[in-house]
C-alpha cells in the first residue's frame, strides 16, 4: 500500500499534491486535536500518507509550519533523515519550527 501512495504522489501535479496535502493535514489536525501524545499524532493515517509523499511534501510542510508551529518534525525527519534542531531547542515548538524553516531556506526550498 505504501508504494501505491508513493506512486500516486509522484504522478500528481503540484496543485493536486498541495490540495491533497491540505485535506490530509486538516483531517490529521481534526482527528488529533485533543491528543497530547506525539505518537498518536504521527501514527495518524493522514500524517503517514503525507510522509509517504516524500520530498515533494517538504515545501508544503515547511509552508504549513511557517503559518503555525505544529508537530511536523517527525514527518520532516522521516522524509529527510535530518534533524536541524539544536539540542537546547528540543521541545520548544516555535524554536523547532524556526530551525526547520531556516534549514528549508538554506536547502533552497521555496514555498
């Protein structure tokens, strides 16, 4: 199933991918609104589907993160294999978001 999702993401236009991302992100937020457990958030089917979009999802996640600091850090790590967050900022959502946004700009992502 994961390979089907990956194949679908590769064939989508940028506009369709952005639309699907927005729908999945909205469902993820709605379904996990009252959960404080990161595992519940990252195990959500919509979140996992966004991760399966791969690198094409990175600028969409960064744009979303810039609008509202949210728990996209695991998704970004799973997609990129990187963690630009300084140890002293771990757990500080706004600083974690700022570290990823700065990383994205340094890597040349546009959103």
